[in-house]
C-alpha cells in the first residue's frame, strides 16, 4: 500500500521508521513484502521505502540484501591561489575568472549565512537558498516532503534584523559546511590571509539531517559521531540538481563527506545516481578522496596457494566500542572465515552457497559478532561477509580466510572511517592502497586528494587509490594542508584534509564553468570534460609515473589548463 504524503513526511524524519534506499524497480516488491511500507521517489532512478522500525531486525540484510541498507557517511577533514596558478591566470584580462554566473552546491553541515564572506558589498546574501533538513516547522522545498527551505529574500530580511536567527533559524553548529563553502567561494579577507576561490559564484546549500538512531546502532556507529545517511544526501543532491535546472546556471557540486563501507568499486545505488548527475552538461561534481591512507584500516589479502589460507590480524584497542568490518571477495571464488579470539577461542567459518546470517558468541571475551553472508551482492556480484562486533574484547583477533576457487584474485577488508572507530583498532599488516572513500571511486565525478602547497608534498593521511577493480582514483591533487578557512565565530583558522582540497577544487570548477558554459567556450562542459582538462593541465613530477595511486594525474594547475588548450589549438 502507498501511504499518503503527510505520513511519509513523518516517516522520513521519525525514529519510529526504518529506511531502505532502492532502485525504483524494486519498490513494488518491498511494498508487497511489508504491508505497512510506504515509498517516496527520490528521483526517477531511486526511491526511499520506509517500514516500522520494529520490523527491521538483524535478519534484514540476509532477507533484503545489503544494497538496500542506507550507507552512513562522515566528514573527511580535520597561499594556495598562487600554487594552483589562479593568480597567474587572473593577470590575463581574458581569463579574469571568479565563477561569476555559476552556482556552488554544498550539501553538508549547513552554512553560517550571517558571515560577511557570503554577502555582497551591500550586505545582501550570495546564497540563493538553504534547505535545512533538520527543521520541520517551515515550508519544505517544492517537490520535497520534509525540512524547511529559506530563500534569498528571507535570508536578506534576516540579515537586516538585529536577531537574524529568529527569522531564519538555520545554523551550522559544526562548522564543516561553512568551511567548505568559504574555501570554495567566500569573499576574500586579505588581512586574515583568507582567499576564497570562486568569489563571483553564488551558493545553494543543504544542511543534512543526521542519521537515524536505529541505523547508527545497526551499523555500530558510535553515539555522538557526526553521521548522515544515504537517503538524506540523495535527496540533497536532487535538490541541488533541481536548482541547477530551475535557475539555468552551471553548478559545481562539492561532496566533502565519505565512507569506508562498501566494495570501493564505484558501483551502488547512490554511485549510479551521482554518476548520472556528474555527466550532465553544466555540472561539475567534485568528491573528496578521504583521509584514510595511514589509518591502517584496510587489508588486502591473497590466500596462500600451498596452505589455502590467509591469516588476518586485527588489533582491537582497549575500551573500543561496537564496530563493523566488511570482507569483499571477487567472484567466482567463495570465501569463509574462521575467527580466533584473543583468548584463543576459535569459531569455525561457514562455507556458504546462499545468503545467510550467523550470531557468534565468545564465552571468555563476552563478545558477540553478528555476521551477514551475501554470496553475490546484487549490485557488484562480489561476495560480502559483513561483521558487526558487539562488546569487542581488546587484544589480537585473528581471521583465517579460506578461499575456494581456482582464480587468484584476492580479497579486501575495510574497517570504518575515522570518527566511527578509534585509532587503536587496526590491522597489523594493513594496506594503504584502495582507501579512497567509497563514493569517490566513481569514474565519472572528479575525485580530489590533498597536498601541501608549501613543499608540494602529499598530505600524510591522504587516501590512496586505485579502486578495488583498478579504476584510476584520485584524479587530481589540490591544496589541502594548513589552508585558511572561515570558522563559526566569523574568524579564520587553518584546516587540513581532503574535504579542504575538494572545496578548493570546487571553486576552480566554478571558474572553469564560467569560462566554458557562461562565456560559451565549451557550453556542454560536464564533469568528464572538466576532468580531462584538469588532468591535461596538471603539474607533474618528472621523477614519478602518472597516473599513480597517490597523486592521480598530478597537482591542480588551472593556468596550465588554459596553456595546454592554447598549445593544442
């Protein structure tokens, strides 16, 4: 049955309902399976299906498939204009580009709209609109069912007021979205050594609603962690696309969050949609690569041909909270895992030929591990073994991986990203590669890693490629170490991380959209065409081979982008 729209609003925001993100073709089967289900289209390709949370159990993954479970993401951050060739480019009148006529799309923690760096000289706002998914008391955007939209006119009225938040109560209480927007296009403040990139662009902003409690508990996300779920950021991306279309202006979209869960191969429900958006003429889609390169949370293994096993050692830190772990093995092989606890208790793994669920209890450690087996995950064809640790005991855990099959491919295991697990839990023989954020392995958007423009060194914690199926990622490196950005008190501070680099690259993308689309040099420019331009113009070290897993195609140099066009014309 299809529930009326008013109830759908309550379901989207209520903790009493569980969410599934599905391909639109799957909706009817779920509605038949759950009589109390309701569906809401996110776009023509994917939909949200909600059921009473009491019906969501530990058996839901084996019953419905891992692919319908909303992913959870976290934030990926902790005299760059010269380094990227922007100042040099602007010295030529023909290329005096500031992103004028373009939009910057931000879906993040919100924005401090009262900060003067987001205002014109007359005090009016540079923000076209803000959709705050967390406020249910106002009018949602047209075509959307929850949250409150604040228009340019409302923001301008608020800015005239002595108490602006009484009129427009949306706030960025974390500061990440404000930082990202500021670096991408905030007004310059030379006295504070701050220089936004695309200072002529305007902003469309979404403040994301936090992930529901039941989903965080199911996926073992720590209480208090900043986390967002897939259906909300899918709705947010659709809102940005809606504004792009209705305003008929090119848009650079910054995705400055990430995740470690998933197959890291660029496939999946949200990846499919974001690829479609990124390939749209007039849109440049930028993704942060992540900061997991040295976190020791990825393991790549090959089963020994002689022994038929590979032993994975996981050190679990003291007082570690519940956490998850995912093993992805490529078909056609089958994988099973024996588990040895720190006290030596051993649980033999199952060799499965169909999807299954197992609850493993350890007597001495008092640890419970919930294990979902997906023989052939529907969107990738890979085998997934999904572990969820409850009350994990500290010490060295061993996982004896068995492989059945005659194709030597190997397997990957990922732990959660920074913020969702402590630094004291890690693989003793970790692999720094294939650590790019799960959503940044998509081959269509532009994935950006971070480097230090002071000495041209790669950011130490930067995630490294390639994808699990060998697709090149990241694509380009942008300034992301000790970059000055805005804070919540209208001050400035230095920020580091790949979200900083992604914000910077988003500003550059707005400049290129001004040149290509607004000024009609490349009117159909999209993410694919822009990526090629950036890769051609990248600054490369003659001692390195490109592309590579750390730098992609090299360091962003927008001046050289145009120089390379001149040389090939």
